[in-house]
C-alpha cells in the first residue's frame, strides 16, 4: 500500500516551469561564483530557500487526499449531428485557492485530444463549466476520466488528480431535431423556419362535424337537410384522413456514404426519417420503416401503437451502411408481399446519374402503381459550389463543365421521375428534413394518398 502511494505520488506530481527558471538562476549564481566568490554563499542560500519552498508547496498541495470532487452531467442519449450540452461541476474541498487546468477525456470518435479549461478556483468554491459535443456518427461514445492539474500561489509544483468519471453514452439519430420540428410544426414561427402551410385543394372523406356556415366555406359542402332543420346554412366539415400508412425506405448502399459537413447522406436520411416518423404519428398516421441494399435488412410494419416511435428509433440506431449495390427488384418483390395496403413511401436514395435511374425506373413505376412513391435524392453541394467559382485557366473551365453536366443530369432525373408520375424531392443534404416534412404535409393536404 505504501509502495503504491509512493508510485502514485511520483506519477501525479510535476515540477513547474517556474521551478526550472529558479533552479536555472541558482545554477548561474554557482557559475558566477567562480569569478565573484561572494556569490557562492548567495547561491547556497537561494538553493536552500528553493528546496524548502518546494517541500512546503508539496505539503500544501497534498494537504487533502481528494482536493477536488467533480461530476459530469450529460443527457442519457446524445443526438447525432447536433450540439449536445455537457456540464462539469467542480468543487474545491480544501481551504486554499488554486489555479487549475481541467482536461476532460472525450470519446475517441470526437478526435479532440487537447480539450481543456483553465481557471482559478477559491477555497470551498464550486465551479460549473459548460461545453457541447457534436457527434457525427451513431454508436456508443465512451467518456473517460477527468484530469485536474492544479498549483497554488507558490506555483513550484503541479499536482494532478484523476477523477473517475468513465461513462458510455449511446449516440442516437437526431432526437433534438425531432423535438425541434415537432414544436416548430405547432408554432406560427414554423413558416419562417421553412415548414410550409399548404392550402387544402383535395377532398377528404373523413367526416368531423356539421357546423354553421361562415364566409369562405365551400358551398359544395352545404348539408341541405341540416340547413332546413336549423333554418340556417349548415356545412359538413371534414378533416385530413388519419391512420394512413407512411413508410420511410432508406438505401444502405455505397451511394449513401458520401459525407457532407461531417455527416453521411445515410445519417441525414436517418435523422429525417426519425423526424417524419414522429410527425406522422402526431398526425395519427401509421409509421413504418424499411432499410435495404442488395437485400431487405430491416422491416418495421406501419403502426401507430404507443411504442412504435421507440421501436423505429432503435432500428435506426443500429443501421450501418455497406458497400454493395442496391437491388430494387428484390426490394419490390418483398414489399409487395409485406405491405398489402396502399401506403405513402418516402424512398431515401441517391441517383448519381440518369443511366442509374433508367436501370431501375421500371421497378419504381411498379412501386408507384401499388403505393404513392416519393423518391428523395441529393444535390452534391460540393460540385454546385465548385461550378459557381470563377475559372482562371483551361483546366478549371473543363472541370467546371463536367460539374455542370453532373448538376444537369440531376435535373433530368427529376424530370424523368415526373414523366412517369413519380413524386420527387431533389434537395441539399442540410435541407432534407424540412423538404421531406413539407412534401408530407402537401400530400396530406391535397389528399393524394
């Protein structure tokens, strides 16, 4: 036990820069004493004082075994692609003031090796420190120990105290984004945020009530029997149809591995699917989920049961991309058996060329005949930004021409889908969630399903 304490002492005790500066001064005095002999006594005295001060400094630093106590406060689940708040509570348990450097061991996925705070803390004082972590991939994130290096007013010795705060926290699809959009959808401010209110131009057959006519009501909805009975104009009021099946299909193939702003297209699709699932359940529709590549990997049948959101969330958390090509024929054969009622399908994929689409358009048309299909694919913002730059030489002109060709092909893909009556969303990755929600609200408002 004694040996262990001695080893711990030497591992966690360091001489400061001030100590080495002072010892360098003493060495200089000894050197100069060969020329001026009276400096020898001064050098002796200085060395003695320095050693005594160092011993006193060590005693002050180790006056209490646990000079500090700390806790790290985080959410139970971290949200992928968002700034997640973390709070450190530091308490000084001694009667001395210290200057401290705090090094928090962040998860390896964040790739931050020098994350620290420097501050002064008074005797018996509590300090609260706040920072955020921004994960860019799902999975388990392991937080490590908290390292506190502190010195007192002498600043000759530095002591390190390691506080065990090891904790593993899972990073799930963007729960913060899901809650934010849920609130935005209910607020008037949602329009400014990008969520559109769509005027109903279709016909819903889900009856709600008979009400008194007010200016602006549709004359075609007048209930003549109720009008004669009440001796005033009465109209039927309808609401959006509920309990419709809404599926999110996510392509897991290599096309979805492209990273934009440190987040892959696959993770953008997962975050948008979670938000859409929550919104559809709030509107009392049935939500389902499918992931696929060369085979059907996950299938969650559409439902509006209480635990459906949690079930889909857990499925989204476990999803991983792969490097194979997408097999749409296999997908169609499976969903034809499993999804028997007409549903709204949001297909998150990424067609990089018109030829790629044409190889699969026949299958997409079959799916669209059975269900209402919305194909979602992505704009390559890096190419779009590059083609906007000014070309300075022939090589850059050639490269920009190729970039323009890629962008034009994407527009052709949209036109090709529309030609066969397939709905399409062509979006920047960062606008995916807003555009997907807007399309869902538009379809519901127009009664297309």
